[in-house]
């Protein structure tokens, strides 16, 4: 045996070390590739999508005469944010009309402030597009914090000019299948009074009722006589991490009212994730969405015959 031969107990160690280095390079390269792909998706692909989400909600006291009533929810349009220009808004309106809703509700934040890469769109331009919404029982709106930070009074006037009802701590009625439905609207929680008792003061105890609010944090104050509360504002966090959920939700309740259908003490809330983006133009796991809600009665014996 040569005196320069490698001792038996050291043989193969350099090869093992070399394989280890190659393996870690593969791991690092794969991690960087996945991270880049996720960044591209979150910045350029998902925010540019538009999902039409069909949801059935069974409400315990909803009248059988109203079984099947369809409500389109539009929220947090943030027109002017990247991926939501006037042409994209027109697409949103077309999709909403294609759903053939009985009622359309708009839950605030039509405008932007300081979104990275955004280009401000005048509310009157946005209102003109929203005026194309078609529903036999109309379009009813509340305003959000961004609307009031810009000019809530002017946005209210622009919407009313195209025939949209705007509520602030007040209520109105619509007639659906011969049944009176109350719709209450709450002022924005961050910038206005957000007076739930005042908004619902005229709503009879036994009348079917919907409550519109930009911010879902008012939900604990909503009385049981309201069948369904509809809210936006959270954007679903804009980023939703698998298993962990959205790490950042603009709510004092954290993830509790982040998105979707919530039932507490027999009261029902639905939170839409919205269409636009705020602050950073990113979405991951929370695609822009129009919600088409079909409201179902527990007891359908008095329901009107379906066409």
C-alpha cells in the first residue's frame, strides 16, 4: 500500500461534502425560483384576475317568498389601482349584470389614495360606469373610508346622479315578490358616526332586513332582527398564507371577520374580498371577486313558483 494512499476511515469524505454542497445549491435555487414565481403571481397575475363567486346562504328567518333572491356584492373597487382601470371596471359591471341579480349593493371604497403604481380616477367617471348596473330592485350603496378621505359628499352626489341610492345611518325599502325588504346602511366606522341603532331604527322587528356596512367591525352591534349583514373593507387581507390564513387584516378582530360567511349567535355576516387593492398592489390566495349571493329560506313552503 502506498504511503500517500488515503486512510480507509477518510475515504469518500470529499465526495460526500461535494454532494452536500450540490444538494444545498439545488435547494437554494429551488427556493429562489419558487419565491420569484410567487412574487410574479402576487404582483402581476392574481390582482388582474376576476372571480365571480356564487354563494348560497340559508338564513333562518328569511321568508319563503324571498327564497332565491339574488344579491350581487361589489366592494372595494379602488378604481385607479393597478389592474383596475376604467376598462376593467366596465368588465366588472358586465359580469355583475350577467349574474341577473335582483339587487346590487356597493359597499364602499370606490377611489384610491397612494396605492403604489396607481393612477387616480375621478369618482364621476367611476359613477358613470356604475350607472350601467342593472337590477330590477335597484342599486344601493354605502361609502368607505377612502371615499370620505377623498370627498364623500361629492362621491355621494355622483352616485345619486346616476340613480344609485346611497345610505348613511339610514334605511330604505324595496318590494321583492310582493314582500317588503328593508335595507339599512351604516356610515363608515373609521371616518363617520357608524350608528347601527340609528340605521336600523325604522326596521320592524319581524321584517326581512339586510344591513350594508363598509367595515365588518360593526357586526357585534347589529341587532338580531337583521337577517344578513354585508361588508367589505378587509380585502380578505389581500394575502392569505396556506394553513395560517391572512397575516394582516385591517380589523380590530383580526381574522374573525376577514372574509366569507360568518355566523355568530344566530346572526349572519358576509364579507366580500373586493376587486381592487389598497396600499400595495398585491394579492395572493385572495383573488379579486364579485360575490353573487343567493338567499335561501329555511322553510320554502310559501316560496313563489320558480320560472
